[in-house]
C-alpha cells in the first residue's frame, strides 16, 4: 500500500537537522514539496545557505528515513527557487530552538531575549557563528554567550 | 561568438570569481587575528564556494561536454580561468583582505540584484539565492573597513594603502567586452555603465565614512575575466587549490 502524503510529511518531521538535532528538516522549512511520480517519491529540498555542508547529509538522512519506512524509490530534487527564508521556520521549530539555547530569528535583525536567562541586554559578538545560519551574541545580564539564528 | 558559448564564458566568470575569492578567503582559516573573525571569514568563504557549485554546475550543463562543477574547478589550468584580477590578489594583511572583499561585495551585490531579473530563469534563481548571502557579506566587510579605517593611525594607514593597491583592479569589473555585450543583448547581464554608477554611490559613501581618500586615477588593469593575462598570483594559488587532483588525477572523495 502506498502511504499517503500527510503520513510521509509526518515521517519527514521526525528527521532531525544534522547540525541542530532538536528541530526537524520540516521545522527548518527546507522540505518544499513531496509528490509521487509513478512509484517514485520525489522530495524537493532547498538548501539553507548555498555552501551549507549539511545539505548532502540531509538528503541522505531523508532517503534513509523513508527507506526504513518501506519506500524503496526516493528521488531528492534540489530546488533553489524561491530561495530559503527563515520565515519558513515552523512555530514549533522556533520554540524548540529557544529551548535548546539558540535565539530564533527576528526581523529586527537581532535576538529579542537571551535564550538562557531571558535578559534583554544583548551584544553582538560576531555576525557569523558556528554554522552559516547562525551569528554569535552575548547576554550582558547573565554574561553567557549564545547562538542567534540569522534572519534571512 | 554564439549565444551559447558567450553564456558559457559568462557563467565561468561568475563561478570563477566566487571560486577564486572563496579559496583566497579560506586561506585565512586558522590564521585570523581573532576567533570570531576566523569564523566569519570561513563562513563567507563557504558561501562563495557554495555559489561556485551552482554557477559552475550550470556552466557545465550549458557547455554540454559532460564536465561537472568539480571538473571545471579542479581540472582547468590558469589560462582557462575567467575571474576578475581583483579576486586573485593575495590576502596581504587582514585590512587588505577586507578591503578586497568590500570592493568585490559592492560590485557583486549590484550585479546579483540585476541578475535576479535575468531572462534565463536558472540564472535568476542562483542570483536570488546568492544575493541574500552577499547582502550579509557587504554589511560585514563595509562595517569592518569603516571600523579599521576610522581607527588608529596605524590601521588607517594600512587601509588607505590597501585601497591604493587594489583600486587599479576595480575598473575591470565595469569594462564591457564582447561576452558582456552579448549577455546584455540577451537580457541576462546588466549594462555595466549603469552598474558602475550604483557601485560608485555605494563605495563613495563607505569611503567617506571610513575617512579614506579614493585614488584619483581611472587606470584599470585588465585581462582576468577574458583570460588574456592573469596576474602571477593565480597560478600559485591553483597549485595549492588543485594539488590533490594534480597529484592524483581522478581521485574521488
């Protein structure tokens, strides 16, 4: 029996992002489309940053997860238009990021509050952080550094 | 020159600019003055290499000879590269690297903005993706150029020296040739004269805030994007970048 698309989306929502494993690839907004083409499942994936080294790992993780669920023919299609935006992060994903200690993206161009103590006196240390999608900030209330998910 | 061969050449220019600059910037990895800058440089390099995969991937597709982005990056010799002379210039000190970055970013941002409206959807899509990253690059490089130039006497002196050294490489970005004209006629590439005006507006504002003096010369070095004559530096860089494929041809990861 061919699994229906909502079931497949649910399975994909259990595939963690390899760099930030608390959120799924669906939370991240990089799975753009899932469709059956005959007996092949085509999954359209968009990269976050064009040079993100996690992209090929994500494609492999998606294929493996679907294979484990019994889907034998999977085709991962890279789709670059429209370009990925942090607007596609799910609300669930944003909440999980904050719980994990990464301030979620904010259109204001910087984090609202410290993900550790909730402090609001924040200083940007570097526009870039431990992965292409993050910047490095510090909370001047608790003095802890933290990652901020860049808003693009 | 057919439209198809002009398109191939044009895509090589786009991809070779990001490849060569990406590699140059990556040379800082582990050597930057502070950890945060090291990470910032490595991340910028990564964006540029990612963009290279898209541009050279498309170039290979357009060429139709079965060459992949990797083949084009690793198996061509110096005379087949089509990057601007600016991006192959050595890193120099940290200030010189950031000055080179700022000059290129200001050009790159305006170029990509126009390419998002290219008549070829594949080019428009890559440009839209890259533009987001490059907007961020220019924010950082311009801020750093301003900070260092309007800093101490020593940092100001170094930034002015970097600008004086690199300024003769700016003109090549805006000097159209047969490839640029063919791509402009095809509705893909922008009019470089109009682009220059926008570049000047941006750069003049940055240099003014940076308290730097723009060199009073329009002399432009040329020969990079046509491949006619690269500077001596590119060949040396390729011996590092392509070392593995030269020592072990056909090696795969």
